[in-house]
C-alpha cells in the first residue's frame, strides 16, 4: 500500500469527522438567530457565501421557534454551600 493512499484515507476520515459537528453548530447558531438551518448551505458559495454566513451567525441571538436564546441560559448552575 502506498503512503499517499493511506494518508488520503486518514485525511478523508478526519474531514468527515469535522464537517458533521461544524454543520451542526452552524445550524444551531442559525436557529438562535431565528433562521432556518437550511441557510447553512449558503456557506457552500465561495467567498460571498462565507461572508453572508459569517454575518448571519455573528448577529445577536433572540427567542425563536426552536427554543429559547442559548445566550440567555446560564451554563454553570449556582451552588449554594
């Protein structure tokens, strides 16, 4: 087996392992801004799509039909000792 073939297989697995969580995070962020997750596909358009996606995901979250704004949830519970 050639080394470049093995590298290609390992790289392909790494790409797949990173694309799925990245898309999931993008969809969740779009939901926080009250947009459909399908807007994540705009990122597939080179340059312009990346800019539009960045702008949409950088906006402040607000309550929406998918649940409450995740920015308002306290991730660390209060512990009274």
